[in-house]
C-alpha cells in the first residue's frame, strides 16, 4: 500500500504527540504493493523495446526539446535517450548498458528477457509463492541455461572469414539497409582483423568513424589510417607531407593577451611600431621552439592565428586548427605524439610519426594521416543518403564490430532466430523435473520467459506468434539449429541460413536479466523522497492512513 507522507507513531507517545521516524514527505510503499509496482515498471520498459527485436523490428523516433531527432531500433540507444525516471525502470536500463559494455549487442534481448522474467514472477506471486523461492529458482535456472548454451555452442576458427562475415551480417540486418548488409559486414571484418594486436581487438580506440551525408551506402569503406575533417590552412604549404613529424598542440597559437585590463603609454609612433615589432618577435621565438623540434606538421585543438599560419608556411609546415578533442586523442594514440599545452616545453620527443599526411582534394575538408609505426588504427568512412541514415549505420557498425570481436576472442557461436532460446527452454524444462520443491515451478517460468524472444521475433515480422512457437517447439526436438526464418515465415536450420550469434551475447543476456530480476524480487519496501513542503503535510491524516494499513 502506497502511503504518501507516511509517519509512524511509536508505542509511547511524547506529550501526546506522535514520534516521526520517517520524513512526512517520504513516499513509502511496502510488501506486495512494492513488488507489484516494480514488476510493472520492468514490464513497461521491456514493452518499450520489444517491437524493435529481430530483423523485421520497428524503429523508434526520439525527439528532444531542441528538435533533434534520433531514429533507431537499437535498444541501448532508445533507453539511453528516453531519460527514464522510475528507479526500478532505471535498473532495467542498467541491464542494457551492461549488455552493451560486455557483449556489444543483444541489449534488446536482455531487456525483453528481464521483463518476461518479472511477468512470470508476478504470476507466481499471485499463486502464493514467496519471492525468495522465485529468485532461488531463477538463479538455478540461469546457471543451468549457461551450461546448456556452452554445450550447444559451436567452435569457429579465426581464419573462417565467411562465418565472421555472416555473424556481422546477422547483427546488421534490421539496423541498416538490408541491400547493403553484406557490404557493411565485409567492412566490419576487415576493420577488426586490421587492428588485431597480440590476440586483442581494441575497437574503441583503434576504429574511428567518419560520416558524410550524400552518396551511396555502397561507397562506405575502410581506410587504413585516420581521416580528420580539416584542410591545410595555407595553400602554399605542401598538400602532401611524407615522413611526417607531428606536433599536437592543445593550446591557442596566437599572440597572448593579458588577462586583465592594462594600459601602455607610448611617446611616439616609432615607439608603437617598436613595441609591435618586439611583440611579434617574441611570438616568433615561441614558434621557433616548435620548428626547432623538426616538426613538419602541426595540429592544434585551438585557434592558430594568421600570422602563425604565415610563419609556419615559410618553413613548409602543414597546419590544421580547431581539431576535436577525440581527433587529438586518436592522433596521439596512433602517432605516438604527446599533447603539448605549453610551446616553451615542447621537445623532439613530443612529436609523433606518420608516413604520409595529405589533403587529398583542394575542395574538401579532409586530411588523411597514414602509416604509423606502433599503431594500426583504421577509419570507417560512412557514406549515406542522409544524416539520420548515416547515424543509424554507425550504430549498426558499433554492434557488428563488437560481435565480430567477441567471436574472435571466444571462438564460439550459436544459431540465431530463436534457436538458442528454444534449446535453453527445452533444457530447463527437463532440468526442472529433477528439482524438488517449489523452485521447480520457478525454473519452468524461466523457461517460458526464454520463449519470449522467438515469440517477439515472429510477431515483429507479422507472423502468428502462437503458430510459429508451436512449430518451433516441434522442430527443435528434431534439429537443434531450428529457428524462425522471418523472410520465408518458416522454421528452418539457422546455421544453414547463416543466422549466427556469438555465444557471449546470449550468455550475458541471461546473466544480466536473471541478476536484475533477483534484485527486484528482493525489494519489499520502497522509500522515495518527495519535493513537497513539510507545511503542506497533515500529520493526523498521515497517521490515519498508516493505521488503516
């Protein structure tokens, strides 16, 4: 029962007045009411993203107060942009974030499973089950589900490029245009294999995205190097610099101005010119410190004024200004250059190296940096017909790169299309019969919750979810790889149809969903502070409400 502004009267009153142990402005929800509210919140979040699941899932359009539009069916992006307020709903959002951080994909599946687990838990609570029994059964089921998946998984060789491309294509399908999914999948595999270093794949630091609206998606490509959207500041400097020694200056390169108002009294015009000449001479001495290091390329995150550009031009130094912070970071990691915040401190050791720095076209703001000694950074240059489509493709790439990385690191895959979830459901039902006590029913409820994934895939493709689930149950006993082909509307072998998922994605989805479900089921008392003036609270009314409870 919810009690707004609850107060508690102690057994012994003091002077005839009740003693408050909780702020009268606190919202207090207890027992079954707290569980019911939390379950409904979890189900509501799952319902938000359920329609986006699968290759035929629908998109969500999110518009902020500034009118900026996000058009996506990526579960993690949707939940992140929605600014959810309910505390329990925020816990479900954390499931998506954890799934994204660890597995890189499967965020929607994790949230849908969590919502379904809470739905089944609600049904068990109505039958008189204690929450402790339910979460104990859920924990047993989660452990068994992971064992089933590990036995069910297939090993894959890192040199099996065809399988890697199919895994990437499975992730991309439904998130970007399907006509180009095979092309984008090849780019994903090329990019991940290119950055391999001692068996590690640091896709966050070594794969850079650049987007350009206008053009065909088929023009998207991988560049072995870094693109920055800047041009050289002076046309008389070389358009191409070989054996580039790069200085990264995280400071404005301009004549310093005093931080406070000051006044200089000069007696004549000659003195004024002398003062200006001295000021420029001092500035050039600072620039000479950069030149003395041997740098022939200067990138600055701040402004480079025209006099500095002209001075650098005389020494054939390629200059770019106002680079983004992320560009400076990537350049530092790739070239080995240190970010310099004081020109007086710069030395030759602070310089980075690249084989070539060039502006490919006189008419475009593009500088290409290639050939690093200790890094293999690549850029995925995305071309699309609109800005929104380019953003969507970038999100699809992010998921696909992570699933390829997962397979290369773990070397294990499972069939998609609901096949894995159905095998887990079948295995859990068999396992439940070996467990004594009420936990058996909780394990069966977990199995039912796993079937929510193939049901959602079928429903979002416009198929009859009951018919498809019945067929899938029948076929999965004959062929463990049986799943839903949303294109043909039939139950088919997913491995033969090249619908493949990494084992890591499936396992993490089960872990995340079961853990958050157990956390929510343990909550039987909820206190939430309210922004209400204490003077507006009627203590007698609050006591009356509490006593009636």
